[in-house]
C-alpha cells in the first residue's frame, strides 16, 4: 500500500498542466472529503449539493491548472466541413468560446448544436512569454472577425477560378454552365456562396498567424517585453486600483497553488510515485522571443508568404482521434465540444 507521504519518494513523473487540465478525470470530478461542510453541513455523496460542489471544484481546478501556462499556448481547431477556424487558450474547445467566434452569415451558418467529430486540431502555437501569446490571441480573433464582418471585395467577388471549381465535368453541362455564369464574373457572389467563402478560413488563418508573428517581431524590437517602458504616468486612484489588482492576483495564485498541490498528492498516492504538475522543460520554447508552431499538416505552412526567422516549425502527432475527433470525454465535461493532446510528433 502506497504511503500518503511523498517527501521520501523520488520524482518519477512530471505532467504538463495544460494536458492534465484537458484530459484528466480527476480534474473534471475531483475527490471531495465527505466530512467537508457543504452549505453548512456534511452531505451525502449522492446528494445534489455534493455533486454540484464537486462539479464547481472541478471548474476551479481546471482554471488553476490553466493558469500555470496561461497565454503561452494557442490551439487552433478547424471544422472539416465548413473549414472554419477557431482559437483556444486551452487544449479543449469550450462551447461558449466557440459560439463567441461564430459569425452569422445566413441560415444554417451557426448550428444549433456542435458535433465533436467535426472539430479537429489544425495547428498549435507556443510562446516563451505569456504576454506575447495573449497579444497574438487577441490579434488573431480581431483579424478573423474583421475579415468576416468587413470582407475585402476580392474575397466575395466572382472570378474565373471560382467558376472553374463549380463547372460540371460533362461537356454539354459545362457549356450551358458557362453561358449562364460567364456574365457573373466581376460581380458579387450570391448569399450562400458568400457565406461559404467567408467561413473558409484555413488559408487566411495561417496568413494571419504569420502576420501576427511579424508584427510581434517589430513590437519586441520597440520594447514590448520591457515592463518599465509600459508604466507611464498613473494617477493616485489608478495606482490604488493596480495595488488592489495585484493583491487579488496574489491571493488567486496562492489558491491555485493549493489546489494543484492537493491534486499532486492525490495522484502520487494513487500511482505510488511522486508526481509534479507544471511546465515541461525542453518541450516548448524557453526564450521569450522564440515561437514554435506544430502543424497537423506541415504543408499548410505554405499558405503564408513568409515566416519570421525566430519561428520553429514542427508536426503534430497524428492519431485516429485527431482525424475524426473521438477523444474519450470524461465525466463533468459539460460545455466542452472536444479535447485533444496536441502532442509533437517525434522524428524517427
């Protein structure tokens, strides 16, 4: 029987906090002491109060794990049918986050419910500094929204290449198709065609991340990572609000550390080895200016004209679940569309 004390055990396993937050059943339904008072008194394990408390504790633990590397990773999912691309700061894709990134382009463009097998990994971006990751996430969301709400004319204009993709193979039908549609060249697309064109973001998403990284390269040269250059003049009330915000952040960080430590102890008692949860050294960029992109299909990188010199490219490990989206979903995963490991492929 494994001892509850982990002080004398050597560290056998080091787990990535973002992967634990995505796929661990102990995070979705963490163990709760039955003697702990819930709503004023101890509750039975099968009571609604106990189950609701465990569910809320799971959400708090997920947030605590995600806070370890919050902003250092961006995970892009794409829809295999519509080719829409959405971004997440976590390895799992939440329904609320997905809905915020969906734009209504007409009937049936925003589904009433989401199929988990339709959303698969596209690429992931890993930064050495969380400020760069959060800034890139903001720009990617803004670029995507701007292109869909105010698209450039060439994106929604009928061209010869656009008609060539729709032209039937039968020579007689193709001749009739050309007579009917040749006059449309240079004019705006129809509503359904425009919706499909705007929802197809696979190429533009890659161009966006390349442009964002180029923008950040210039921002770093101008001192974006220098904290002292961002202070500026603050009024007395602004300084007071900042101090209060720092105090809240410190209190939240201490609470997160306690929750992670409790999970480490629980997993160590189960496995018999000491387990630590945090950032894995050597797997992600260590330098603040370094960026690493992992591709499901490395050929998608050619959608961008050029890449900054500091960007490293790799490949995602291809699994059956990464193709058809069949990762096992644990208990307490309400509101989560799908989740994936986004592991880097090891070169043989």
